[in-house]
C-alpha cells in the first residue's frame, strides 16, 4: 500500500474544512491565515503519525505472511519426507515388473 500521500491528504482536507468554517464565520484575513497555518501544521503532523503507524502495521503483516508461507513450505516438505519414510524400504516386485524390471534381468540370480 502506498502511504506516501497520506500526510498531504489529511492536511489538505483539514485545511479545506477549516477554510469553509472560517469563511462562514467572517474572520479577518490575518486571523484566517494564522488559523489556517496552525491547522495545516497540526494536521500534517497528525497525517505523518498515521502514515508511520500504517507503515509499521503493513510491514508486520508482510512478515507474518512470509512466516506463514515458510511454515507451509516446511509442512509440505515434512509430509513428503513422511510419505517416503513410511515405505518399508523393500521394493515391490510386482510394481518393478510392471515398470519393465524383472529379477532375472538384474543379474542377482545366483548370489
């Protein structure tokens, strides 16, 4: 998520709302500009704090997703190891003959 523009958006939105309120109240130009400057500075800082919080949370979510994906890969590898280890290590002569191997061709007849 792109959080680069959040401080500017928060500041401009607050400035627009403050400007509308001050225009309806009929403040003088000096009061209007001083108040607007203070509002813009305060809400820029608030927007920056919001951006930092979002960046931290997004970073933690990405780390959690990577950890979960890594654990899934480990679980799959363990399952593969378990299935290969579950065999008793003896070759099944029927399946070997189906694949084209027979004990006569291996040369192990007399040993």
